[in-house]
RNA sequence: GGACGCGUAGCUCAGCUGGUUAGAGCGCUCGCCUCACACGCGAGAGGUCGUGGGUUCGAGUCCCGCCGUGUCCACCA
C-alpha cells in the first residue's frame, strides 16, 4: 500500500470518520460480563437547553480518559450518557419563547404547555449530545437516559413515597425562598448572596401607653406591614423594663408586643429588632418561640397583598417608597443610613429573593445526612482532592431541611393527591381512584413539581434500572468514579451520596474527582455577561478535538482552576502534528515491506534504551491515572514522544534505515512499529482520534485501538545497562553540539572527534550516532590523547577534543572552562560538606548517602578532566 | 465572622509521601529550509520558589506569623 500523507495532520478529515468507525464497531457498548471487572461512570447530565461549553469539554474529556483507559485494561467499562430536564432553566426558556408569540403558560394551560416542552426537548435535547460526540466521548449511546424519562420518573415516585412513608418527606408551612421572577420556591442552596448597596431605615414605634418611642432599624421597611412584635435581648439592661409592653405599629395601627429573645444582638444597631415572622427566616423562629401571629403581606409576584391594607396591589418597591414617605410625614422616620449588605438572589435569574411563609414539601435532612457524612469520613467515598471533604462536612453537618416543591410545570409532578371530600392527603406511586379515608372519588393531584436536583440525586442508580433489581444494577453499581466541578458539591454530589445510601444501601460511587473551573486567559470566570465564553466546537473545528482535549488536561491538578488560551491549544495542535509526522516517517520507511508488529530477536543499545524508556512511561502513566494526576500523565506522554522518541530515537534510527544492512534495517523498523503502536495506545485515552487513525495504518493486531490492551510495565523491557550507555553517548552528543553552537560552527562543517574515555567500547559503538547527531567526520577513541589547541568537552564519562585550532579563541576557551570548573567545584564542595557532616552520615538514609558519595566521585573526576584541559591551554 | 486555595523563569502552570545542580509550554536570543515535521531542528539566556521566623543532617515541599490574591460557607434585623 502506498499512501501520500499530508505534511500536517488534518483532524477535520479524520474525526467524523473515526467516530463512525467506533460506533459501527459497537466498542462503546458495555454489558455485564462475569469474566470482566466492571468500571462505571455516569455522566453529569447536561441541561437539555444547554450548549456545550469548555466546562463540559473538560468534564467529559476527563471521564473519557478514565473510561477508555479502563476499557483498554480489560474492564467492562460503562459510561452512561444522558441529559437533565433542568426544570427551572428549561421552563424559563420556553416561557420566554412563548412571550415572543404573545402567550403565557396560564393561557394555554398545563397540558398544552407540557406538550410544547416535550417538543422543545425533542428539538434541542439532541443538540448537546451531538456536540459531545464531537469531543470523541466513548459513551454507551445505547443507554442514553433523560431525568424525565419513564425509568427515572418511576425512581422519583418510588423515592418520594418511601421517604414519605418513613416520615422523611413532609408538607408544612415554613419560611421559604421565593423568586418573584421565576414565581417558584427555590432551595437554600439555590440562593446566591450578592453584596448590594442598600439603606438602613431607622424607625421609631410608639408605646401604646404614650410613654414614648422605641427606636429600631430595618433594611426592608415595607415588611413592617407584617410585623407582629418587636424583640430585644433578655439581658439588655436598656430594655429590661419594656419587655412585655405594647407598641402601636405605625401606619397599620396594630398592637404588637415587645418580646425578649436571645436571637437579638445587643451591639447591632439599637439592639431592637422588628419581628416579621412571615418574611424573615430568623423572625419566623422568633415568632414560633413567642407564639406570634404570622401575617403574610406579599403576593407571588412580590407585590403587597390584601393583608397590607391600603398598600395592597403595590409592588414591593412602590410600597417601600410610599411607606417611607408616610412614616416620615408622621414622624416615625428617624434617619436613613446607607449600607452595603448581602442580598439573597435567585441563582437562575438573579432577582432578589423574598423570604415568605408558604406551604411546601420538604425533605427532613438530618437522618439522611448522618450516614452520608459517615461514608465520606470512613472513605467509603473518597474525595479528590481530599480538601473538598471539608466543604462537604461543613454543609452536611449544618444541613437544613430541603424544600423540594416547585411551582413549575416542567418536571416530576409531586405524587400527592388531596381528597376534596375529607381533605386527606394521599401519597402514592400511582394515581388513587378512591380516598382511603372516606372512600370519596374526588381527588386532585398536587399542582407542584419537584426540584430538578431531586431526580438528579438518583441518577447513578436510576439509570441502571432502580428500583427494579436489574442485572445492570447488580453488576455496575455502585459506580466507580464521579467526575465533576467543585461548584456543584451541594446541589448534586452530596445529594447523590445520601440518596444512594438511603435507597440502595450503598454509596453511589467510591471516588469523586473534582476538577477545577476553566477561566479565560485573564483568570476571569467565563460568563455570558462578560462575553468571554469560548465555543469548544469552534476550537475543535480550528485545531481538532484531540488538541482541545490535550489542552484541557495539560498542567491541571485536582481541584485547581486553569486558564484557557488559544496559544495553549496551538501547542497541543503542534504536538498532534508532531505525532502525525513521526508516523508519516515510519509509514514511509515500512512502505511495501512486511514488518511484523513484534520485537526483533536482537536489539541494539538504542533499541533497548527506547524500550526501557517506554516501559517506564507505561508504568508512570498507569500510576498517574490511578492517582487522577491527568496533568502529570499528559506531560510525561508529551515529553517521551517529543524528546525521546522523535528527537533521539527516530534520528538514530535513520542510521540503520538508510544503511546497507537489510537485517539491521528490518530490526529497527520492527522496533519503530512496536514502540509507536504501543505509545499510541498509551496516548489513546487522551487523544483518541489521531491515535486510532495512525494505529490503523500501522501493522497491528486487533481491529481497533480503542479495544487494544493498555500497555503496562514489563520486567522484560528493563534494560539498565544499555540505558546507561546510551545516556553516556547522549551526554557527549549534547556537549559537542553545545560547543559548536557557542562557536558558531556551521552544521555543514564536519570535524573529527577524539574521545578520551575509560569506556572505549561504548563510544566506539556510538560512532554512527556521533557522525549523524554530532557532526563528526569520524571519531577516534582511546584512553587518552595528547592534543594541543583543541576545544575540549568534558562529560561524566569522557573528554572530547574537537580539533579546530583556527576557530579557537584561547581566552574565551579559558574563561568557559574556568566557569565550568567553578560550577563543578561548588557541587563537589557541597557534596563533601555533607559527607563530612556526622549528623548527615548518621541520619540520612543509606540510599541518599550513597547517591551523594557517587556524585562526589563523579564531580571529582569531572574537575580533573576540566583541569587537564585548562593546563593544556597554557 | 468561619473555612479553603493560590503566590515558583517575561506569561500560563507542573513539582507526589522533605533528599544530588528546581521543570514544561508559550515568549525571547543565536544558528539552521539536515532526505517525518518551519505546527520544525540544534543551542542559549532567564528563577533570593511572596515575606519573616521555626522544625530538620537537609525545606519550593512540613509548622507558625505577616502581606497580596481568589473562592466557598454563614449572615446581624
């Protein structure tokens, strides 16, 4: 076969073709196999409304590396893909699209709305999956899931009913976070605090008995409409006498008591707090302790309701203005103080959250959190990096009940029915026909849906078939590794852990790998508002998926953020091109020849050296992947391929390839093919496309690299002696190149090298290497030479003379040698100081002492050789 | 208020349980279109590892203080 290969790698031509090849081969599909060990990852399901961004790209790349690696190692590696219905985000988008058409969801009703939503899902749900494929991810697409599909929905209902029956789900009136824009509750985790400029209104409330006023301050004056008390600290001497007295609420006229409660901070403000149980979580608690009435003064859209008297109908802001104005007019406003304070906002739309009392469904968290804390503490679930545990513990140990009902339509409808006849609440897996209490037939289902995260919390087992006892569940669960960003540790990771333990009796995964976030080249978070987002698909189009993948993992370390820049992708693209050209070189040299993919019987020094290096590499890559050190693994692969294989081995291989000895040429061809194909295997999880493409064109066994065995350390490839020899020669070559470069000798000018060494055999064997890589006309090797006026190079094992008298600047040469001597002397003295240090000798480990001793000896010899060169110049 | 991360070459970052002379990519300088690759080859310059102490035979690495920077949690009306 003869193929003209382009000088540069063209990913666009390769990627789709290779991906199709993988799909046709069914390589990504996994089934339970008793002969194999399972390895499972479930994808963090992206939102159906979402577009692929760099965060996904990194997340998926890391998972794909793990899955491909384990698959090649012989595991039954399953990667379950899927998407999340993302109730609040999706519903917002659909409502927005409807607004463009001039319709609201209320107008069309629930059923029609859901019809639209599913149509939306069908239209856009596939988009992100197609985008994922472009990255080269090896998900088992036959098992694709959706959080709102039948199986997941069944799991959701099952969980809800079980928790309800255990008393861990309840419905009650509590203070919840209300988003007036999304018109739904959100959980505490979904509230983001933002520092904003605000005002502190100092007010005074009059005593009923006319004995004056009590001064207090508030940041939300409009909530006074719902005030049902004023509180002071029980130990506060200033106010002890007034506890129990009655105040008249200005503007409203309601009589409210002064209560004593420890919640009040004496040193803050005036030490007096107005209590609005319906609109502040702390006030709610105070209200409970003192049996205060709860007066809700707010509508769903944040406007004032009928409890607000004449302010009813005004928006929150309007009411605030009007109330402040009237308070001022009537002498109740003391002062206005500007302050900065944290305001809770909705994580989706960033509207200010209005806390208000409402009847909602909650999950009782404490009993669920306890075993989940234990599982992480006892390392049944390991966090990488470990420090993320602290964040988790801090949250779990202070956990509050989880508000799970949402006033949305797109989501899992709460499986609760209310009897219109007797008011009974029925929670069931399927819709009940009759009320179990009164036998009535008039039941209506709760209008609300569940928090999106309620279904994603079940993802690791719902996608495997739970609550049914499936083969998949038995074989693939618990899953092995969860890969995600540290930003969703509360939303998702924590909730999966307690859900897994509660419902399956097992942790959902044994390891959580937290990667960092990707920032822009200036270190800023990528966001729509900044417009600094990068479209991974455009990057792939320009540089290739492999280049993007490699960029996203080079230099990363667990849990730390990284910066994206085009320059870094270019570097990865260049690396891909380097590999491409190395393979082009090999293909060129085996073209038309029968080259088996096996090691030849005899191996040269350099063959053994490269095999030894490759072997160490295999060991290191496996070790680093076990430790999730992706950045280190990528670096090692890069260095081996570029520095060792291309820059040295291929260059040296040319000697035999272009020589007259056909047996030797065949030998080196085999080594090239052997090392290249296995290096491609090592690299495959990182850069799947180019490696598969090249591997297919080289002699190989097996039908696809994606299923080829992953190289591991092999004792038979350990060649210490030849590696040391090769290093000696490489040192000498580098030394000669260095000297020639310093002296500006043209590469075309070949010179004779006189090599004085005790290891004559080694250097004689390297003759051709010197000729090719060190511009030698030929070499002379002997224990010593007596040459005048030559430039000398001193390496650990040799002293090399280059005879170029006319080019030698004696003074410069002297200076250089003196400097080199000084460096060596410093090192030697350093080593000697250690060897003479009794404490070092007695306390340092044997290995370290031996190392220093060896080093000291070498430096001594080195110094002597330099000295002799210096002497020769005089 | 609490917790955590980061501060290493001009830039972006590695550096695992402390152990010889601290690394890479990009950028820069010099020389090369050497028959795989100029998305390349060879060579080079460039670092008091934020700072002050401490532990140790030995600290970029461990401990404490400080400075700068970033993030998370809590939230005082």
